[in-house]
């Protein structure tokens, strides 16, 4: 009995497997082959039982396999077909270049307007975030220690804004080596080495130096610590003695009483802080008219343009013993240098350079003591005004002096009155000083 299903035979009637009726041993099964080289002539296509070459019997070697080298595919009626495997172009046949890379057509032109829009938005966002962060950082560093609300019997506020700028001999935070290097000494207490009034207004900015030896009357005042009101006694003294007696609030009260000018803001800087600001900005260029030396301040300068570092700058603004007019010449040098410093701080090389701008701001803000109502905008306005004075857009002068008594410099009352009226009315200053 034949175990094979019906019709499982080759084309010659030879059945597969056992049970064949053929007396001859069954030959190797002819496998369907893929032809190499040119396609077979018509009528001689390979197949089963059509007279084509049969596979060699088993044992005679492995049948030769196609190489696909000529692009011909399986010779099974589909014509010339190349699978692409022999050339590596598996995905060939579709659109693309000669190397088989898909060709998706030309890229669309970039949308530059959209790119510029998002670039601008990003830059503005970064600028706003940086500016806000810088503002709060800088605002937090201000030492708002002076309470001007403790000043009593104040004159009326005039037009414009008046700043009282004080350079004290404070040695706070200075080491013994710093004091020696800067020639500050180690005197007890605290005094003022320079005092200036800066008026900022629409008619021009005015910088007025108040000599420390100015003869003034100490008025009634409220103690900054005790809160007790001390009555006036008509006592005459030097202006810097008011600061030494009860600090910034008594100094403001004394300036307002003797001038009639309302002080809106107070700014103070000590020895060490001043030198740090100058060093942070990379030094300040100044033109010295005549060379001078002073063993007390450590000054040793030649005439001409030169860049002063922090140590040299402090010696320059403190020197008075080298001048015949003593404190009057010193106040002029202080005005000149502070204006040059403000100009240097405001230059693009400082403002646009974060490696210089932030150290300068940090050194400056750490060194300043201001009133409680001082804002960063007020402080910026003060520096810009000082820069303007240095550029010739404003006026600088000493408080007009009429003479001296007992070593104290006496103000010219008539000129001082005219000057104060012009400042209160925000008019162009016509008064000249010594």
C-alpha cells in the first residue's frame, strides 16, 4: 500500500519516497535552480520534466548556487529581476540618486523671519532675567544705615535732588597691613575727610565741595542713638566736628541749618572701600597739573597724565599738607578725581564687561553707607551726574569763602544765599567759589 498521498509524484510518474513502482533506484530530487548568466533561450526554461539539465545526483558535489552578479533573478517566468542583494542595494528600485540614497526632493527654504523672531525673544528674555537678578543682587548689598527721619527742623524741599556725599576716615574691615599700606593710621573715632553737595536738576548738575575746616554753628538736634533732643547753644566749630560728634544725622542737620538747602540723600564711603572701587575698575586716569609729595598721605606724584591705582588714588584725594591753600586745594582734587572715577565706571569697557562690571559694583556697593530711602536709581542718577560734571556738562566749585577765623574758613554769606536760591529753584548756577 502506498503511504504517499495521491498525485505526489514528479512529472514522469515517479513517486516520491518509498512505494515507487519504478524498479530503478530513485534518483536525487531535482531542485528548482536559479539560472546564472544570460537568461535561457525561449522554450528551454528550466523546470521539471522538460528536458532541461537535471541536478547532479547526491554525492557528486553541492549544486552550484547563483551569484546574482548579472542582475538576473529567478528564472521562473517573472523575467529579469534583480533582488539587489548582490550589489548591496537592498532598497533599490525606488526614487533616489544613483547611489541608492532616497531622494526626497529639495529642502524647503528656512524661515528666517521665524528664526529671527525666536532669537530676539530669547535674547530679550535673557536680558530681562539678568537685569532683574542683577538689580535685586545689587539692591541687597546696599547698607541703608542712615535714617534721615531723625533730622529735625528741616528746610523745605526745593526743585531737583541734593546728595550729601561724604568720604570718611573709617577703617572698618581694614587689617593692620592695609592701614600701613594706605597710610591711614589707626586713629580712634570717625571723621570726615571730604564733604560735597551734588545737585541734580534740569538746569545742569552742580558739585559743591564743603571744606572740612568750614566754620559752622551746631544747631539743636536729636541724638541718633539716644533720641534725645539737644538744644542749640550757638556753638561754632569745624564742619567735620559735627560728624565726629553724632555721625551722619547731625552732619546733615548742620549742613541744612547753615545753608538752608534740603538734603535728599546721604552717601558715605570709607578709606578701604574707596581704594577697592578704584582697583576693581582697573585704575583711574587723571591729569595732574603739578607734581607733589606728602609724607602724611604717602603721595608722590609727577605732573602729567597717569593712571592711579587704589593706593595712589587715596593718597591723591587725602593730601592737603603739600598745598599752600591746604584744604581748599584738596577739595578741588577730590572733585576732579571723583568725577574721573564716575566717568571710568560708566564707560562701555566697564559696563559691558561682566568680569569688570560685577566686581566694581560689588566693591562699590559693599563700601557705601546710604540713607534708608536711597534706591539704586537714585544712586545711578548720582553717578551719571558726577560723570556729566567731569565731561563739562555741569559746574563744580568750592563753597564761597570770605575769610578765616581761628583756623576756620568762613563762608561768604551773600554768595551762599544766592547759590542756595539758584539750587532750590533749579536754576543755572552763576556763583563761583574759591
